[in-house]
C-alpha cells in the first residue's frame, strides 16, 4: 500500500510537470550571457547617435536598476565560432549591458536562420516597437539592397510584409546627400516628410538647395527650420512643440516653440546663479546674431 501511494504521488508530480512544460511549448531557451560573446549583426540598423540620446540613457538606467534586461534579446549561434553569437534584435539592450559590464538576458535561436530571415525578424521587431528612426530604417533597407540580400525594392517589401511605398519613403531619407544630413542636429530627426520635401526641391533646383546647405552647416536648428531654410521658405508650424534643454546629460529647462514660430526658453531655478547670468545673456545674444546673419 505504501509503495502504491509513492507511485501515485510520483505520477501526480509528473502530470503537474507535464502541464508546466506545455506552457513553454514552442518557446526559446533563455539564459544570461556575457555580452562580450555576442556581436552586433552585420545588418545592424542602429546609428551611432541613437546611443547618445536621453532615451538610451533612460533604458540603460532602467536595466542597471533592475540588475539586467527583463526582455531578452534574440541571438543566433555563429557557425564557425564556437561559443560566439550574433544579435538578431536587441542591439540597444545588448549595448547597455555591455557598457554596464553585466550579463545580458538572451533567447537563443537554435534552428537554422539565414540572413534574409534574420533581417526580416529584426525589421519586424523594430517596427512593432516603433523603435527605429526613419533614417535608421532607410539605411537598413539600403544596405540590404546594396548587398543583394533582396534584388529589388518590391521583393524586399514583399519579404518584410510592408508596402512598397513605405520602403521607397525610407530609402529617400537614407539617400539624402551627406551634406544635407549634416544640416540637422541629428540624422535621427529626419522624417519621411522632410526627405520628400527636400528631394522634390532638389529635383527642381539642386544647385540652389546645395548652396543653401553651406549656410546651414554648424548651426543647431529644429528640423522644420532646417527644411524651411533648405527650401528657402518661411517656416510654418502645424502645432506647438516643446523640447528639453539638456547639457552633459542634465536637463536645464525647456524650449517651447509656438505655432507662429516664436520661441520661449524656460530654465530651471537651480541652473543659474547671479554670477553667471550675464554670461548666459551674452551667449543668447551672440546666438541670435548668428541666426540673423544666416
């Protein structure tokens, strides 16, 4: 009777374990790994500027506070290098763990995954998270076409399950001349609409646009203002815009641009002392004089 009871108890435990295992059917194995054993994908779509943003700093702080990334990255094993892996998606989480010197929580794709499948998975994850800038998305598509991962724009769009128009717009951003891109504070600020406007203007008067480019270099203007100057138009704004004023990772205040283009700068109370207020006033005056001479 005692033996029978032990068998029944064991069978009950096995049934419970089977039930728990069924909950994980189809899932990928995960484990914490040394981020140094993982390298960015050759199709990596992150521009260097994306790792210098307040958003990345916030992500890194969250990961540090939690002791690691909660959402795993996805990697595939490198065929010719034992113990080495390539990122499918999760480049920012990997970079944060690498800089923090902590293990990164990782899902490992154990089945065969070709470059086209990796590219599609990376693109899908980024679009679902609305995580890439238009510029980064365009560079990603442009690289895939240049390296013949997909022969045509249409085949690329079909493989990714996106419209041909979406691909075309993304490529317009990536194909802007470097001198035009340099006019923006960051290429991450360039939108599809900006690229379409600039490309249309360049088709009509490429020489004139590039001439205006020279006057914009070295200035830090809002994206709408950059486009207006390149098109030689007076900027118009659909809505008010508020931006944080930051320096060395610290928020100093805010900049509010009204619909009519007027700008108000508000600084936090603890930013300035009486001793350096004159320095600030002089710096603002110099900046305004530079803008007026453009």
